[in-house]
């Protein structure tokens, strides 16, 4: 079989290396983590997301419609908002999300909340 592409001769000095970082995890239903940012022109809108999460994970997510230049809704895992109020969480998520997203994106995020408590006791 003839080829239309001729490979260039190999250089003895050329060294190539590849470093791989692979994170494997189980497929999740719904296919999202703790937060899903829904862009204004995303291929799936908030109502379709609502139907998906209600069918696959009833009562686990809350859909918050927002007035934002890029996003029209944020889907939050209810257990996250039990740890940190959405009024404090949403501005941070939106600020970070808009740095790497567009209005046609669906951006999922994993949020790890660690609560630190220090208490003193009288001896």
C-alpha cells in the first residue's frame, strides 16, 4: 500500500518525552459533580438539566437561576449548601468559572469544603 506522506529522517539528537497524569473515576449519574455552571448558549439549558437531575438523582440538586453575563443557571448539590451558604459559595464559583468558560459552556466543578473549628475550654 503506497503512502502519500514521507516521514522525515530521524535525528539522533532529538529526544521526546511525554508525561501523563491520568485520573480515573467511576462514571457518575448524573454526569456532574457538586456544581454545574450552565452557559446562556449552552447546548442544554436549565430545564433540561432539571429533568436530568430529577430523574437520576431526585432531591439532591438545586437549580439557581442567576443574572450573569455568561451563565444563566448554577446547579448545586444540596449537601454542599448545607456546609456553606450559597450566597457565599456562588460568587466564588462564578468568578472562577467565568475565567475559563464561555456562554456556550457547561462547566462542572468539584467542591471540597473543609470546616475548621477551634474551641477553647475553661479549665
